[in-house]
């Protein structure tokens, strides 16, 4: 695995979108399962085949209406030969791995992309709030490992008891780090072949990441 830092351009979300877009343009994936913004204001995992559609991708939205592992299982339990990128939170990755054990999903031709999870709110709280403020506060707290709920809101119960909010495991092809990363950067950890495909420059992990993760 290769460690790399990516400079944030305009915003963290836009930089993540461009990173995902580069997976298409580099030929690393043929399609992506990724959370997309809906007209209702919420998000949901959708299969994207057009990189231009990623302008509506919102994988950092602190809301989880459904666990995308089920959608991933339906997409991977076929004999397709296309490379499918799966943008998932750590709990979704764990659920998908369990589905693989029960032969209800397959990781063949799948490229798992994990993102540090900073906590999620209920759908109703998310829809009733200023979404930019919610994300900005979480990202600010992530640098020190202390993302806090916004004002009088609370994380979902499942998030409050989660002990592994960061993606881990040998099945990861790419992870996008937010915890312990100073504003202005994204921390990437990529499989060697994918790092070469994306043209990533190897570097050391952020100095404060280990302490922030422990926090």
C-alpha cells in the first residue's frame, strides 16, 4: 500500500469528487456505486457510469439512509466483467464482507474505496439542517480526532457505539483519510497498482493521524 497526500482544491467534497472522477479517466473503474444527492435533499447509493454525474456525488454527507452493502451485493453477485468501484463507509464494508462469506456477494472485479466516517445523523435531522455547516463542523473536528455533533443534534445510535469508524482490511483498494489530517489535504492509502494508475506520489502518513485515531 502507498501513502499519499492530495491537496484540497476549492473544498474537501469537490476534491473527493475529482478523485473519484480520476478513477474513471484512468480506466481503474468502469462504474461506481457511490452516495448521490437526491432532489429530496437526502442521499442514496446509486450506480454511476458517467463521470460527469459525479458532480452530484456526496460521499461525505453525514447521513446513512440505507446500508449500501445490500446494493453492492446485488451488483456484484453476477458474472459481469466490468470493474466496479464501491464507495463505502467502514460499517458498509464490514457488512459486505459478511455477505461475501454467505455467498451473497462477490468481490471479483470489485474495487473497494473506503472513507473515514465522522458520524451520521438521522435522515430527519439531516434534512432539517444546514448541510454545509454539518459537514464543515465534522471536518474541523476530524483534524484532532474529535468530530462533534452539530448544536443540539445527536449521532445515530449505531454511530455512537461504533468502535471502528475508519475503513480497514486487505480488501481495501483505496482509503480516503479525514481523521488526523490538517485542513487543505486528503490522506490517501492506495494499493500499489492503483497508486501508479492514479499517479500518486508516495509520502509519509500525516504526523498527527495515529494520535487522532486513538482519540
